[in-house]
C-alpha cells in the first residue's frame, strides 16, 4: 500500500507531469494558425497587444469596412500592467464571412466546441483557470477521456505552480497533478 502511494505521488509530481504528453502547443502551428479551420481570419491578443495573426481577417465580408470597424470595436483595450507577471490575458478575435466573434474569459463551452480539441483545451483552460500552457516541451495529449494539458501559474521569481489538467469533452476541467515552486526573489 505504501509503495503504491509513493509511486502514485512520484508519477503525479515533478518532471513526470510531462509523462505521456506528446504535443507542443507552443510550437508550430501557432494558436492563430490552429484556429483557421473555424475562421477566415484570427487575431490573438495578450492584454491589448496583438501577438499572433493568421488567415485574412474580414476576407469575404460583404462590407469590409463594417467588418474592420467591428474588429476595432472588439479589440481588447486594457494594457497589461507593467508589474504583472505572465503573458497577459488572452483574447481571440475570429472573422468569418464578415461576422466577428470575440473569445475571452466570458465565453461558454458551446462557443468553443467547434475549435479542434488541442487548441480548444488550451484556450478553455486559460479562460476558465487563467493558467497558460507551460511551454518548453511537450504540454498536451489527446486521450479518449479528453485532453491532458500542462499549464503554469509561474510568476517569475515569485514562485507558482505547474498543473496537469484533463479538459473533458464536456468542458469540465479536472486537476490530475501539481508541482509547486517556491518564491526565489531576494531583496
């Protein structure tokens, strides 16, 4: 019994959080590119800064000027605070045949269901838990039970957590493992 408990703890902590993960959602294709199957154009923002773009926003719009005005209206305007750690809040703008959709932490599961499973898990976990994918290696895998996803709440030298989530096909998020890091700032 004790050996089983130790092995279970060992497998769900530390570097083993990446065990069994086989995709790197930080590498090619980019998040914006992975969303082009559901949109003509994709713009990805962190705070108010555009960080990625794919496709041709407003392509095929009956009135390009109206579509571009809607893109401008829905663009995030809140800049990332200078003292904030991490990448900044995620916002995605999608255009399709002149209509513009904004995805942010206010969306419901039904609004992201058409996105392919791996990028859907990535954006859903960030919208729901405010934890971006942990880059620097394999960070996701698709399973029959859902998508296993390694995310992070690192705050620079202020410590944080790496967390292994299971994003289920119905949008529920289950925590499978966690590795915490202490604060390392001095002074």
